[in-house]
């Protein structure tokens, strides 16, 4: 049979509840009524106004209690206008996918971790750990704008090529490289103002000495020596030499102008420069010695008749 307009109600849409021989005002329906408007209540065939009863769930409450001869009939429309609650676990991803209405119906913060895919929870845990570490511990600090902690970046964290050491520096191309040649790495000096005599042909210490420890075996040592005042007798030559520890590395002879008058001495300063390549990185002592040669006698003095002191200066030059 065809119908014009809405279709006929299904039998399950309409519920009927009958009560006889009751003296109570409260009655339990066999369904959950959504509201009073969904019910038609009659007592002894007389339809009751909505003010004469109320409904809450399955409980129908009359304004006045029935008497034993009363017949109560309740007709209810069950499905139309009611809320249908899905069974637990009946909603799946295919029913929610691409459904904006379904998404809008979900309350904010209503979805818990138990309802998320395990892979999503794993990603959330991993990202939370990253944010926590970056914000609260380690080398990076800050809650919103992250900053690198003071003194957090050390050599091990750099991606530079080459080897970091005491003799290398970090270039602009992110590479460790040795410093260029000709750099003065250290300067040391020894002085003396004590007069020293030697009238023999055997070398003796002048008293000028200085000790240096090169920072690398490839370094060169520039030696600058100034003996202040050197004096000698007529017909005598003064000889000077430079030693590295006990090794002779340079000799120098001082032959001044011979005086022919009654003055039997001549003098000057004994100064020389020498570049040494010791190939050592341990402590080295440089010193000078002198002797006299000829028919007369000689004297070498850092301070003789004047105020000039002797000095020996060593400069380490990086390779």
C-alpha cells in the first residue's frame, strides 16, 4: 500500500502501556520516554492534559494516584524525536573519515589517548621528549624562543675538518689548520751586568744565558746577543761563540783597531744575531763564551767603564 507524505510508523515506533487495579501515582514504562509530548495518557478513556503527569526516563508520575477501578493507558512514540545511542565500539574510522558533521559533533578534548592509534601516541611521546629536553635540560634552553646555553658548544660538537690542537686554529671555511709561518710564539731574555775576565785561549762563559722550551719541533729560534762593552789589550783578538746547551752553533771574532800610542787597550761592543733550528720541543739553554788570541791579553765585560749591560734574547718563530 502506498502512502502520501511520511511513511507509516513501524511497530517498534509505538509503545503501549496498560495499568489496572493500581492505586499508585508512579508507574514504570517499558521504554524510555524522551518527554511528555511523546506520550498520550488516558484514564478510563479520558485523555489527560500534559499538566496531569510528568515523565523522567522510564518513570511516569501522575498528579493524583489512581483508584483500584481506574484503567490507565499510555501510548508512546518511541523512535521519532529520540536520541539513539550507538553501541560501544560500533563507531569506526570509516564512519568518521571525511565527515565534517561528525567531527563537529565531537567535543573539544573529548578524545583521549586510548582512542588514538598506537602510532600517533608513539609520535606524541617522542616529540614530547624532544620538546622537554630542548626546553628544560641539556645545551638548549628556553620555553618559546630556544637559545644555546652559555659554554655549551665545545670542540666535540663542531663539524670542522682537520684536527684541533694547541698549534691549530679554526679557519673561516670550517677547517682546523696550522698557523702560518713567521709567527712569533714567545720571547725570552737573559741579562747580566757582571764583568768577566779571560786572558787564556780556552773558551769561558760570559755570564749571558737564557732557557727556552719551543712549542714545536718545527720552530726556529732567533738569538740576539749583546755583550755590552768588550775591551782587549794591544795585539789581542777576542773570540765569541754561541752554544745551544753544550753544542757550538756560531763563532765570531772581534778584531778592533790596534792603538800605536801609549794607550794599550781598545774596545767596543760584541753583538751578533743567529737563527737556530734546534728541532726540539724540550728546554734548551743558549749561552755565549769567549777567549783571547794573540801576544797580549783580553778582557770581555758586559759592563766595563760604562753603564751598558749585556743581554741575550731568544724568539721562537713558528714554522
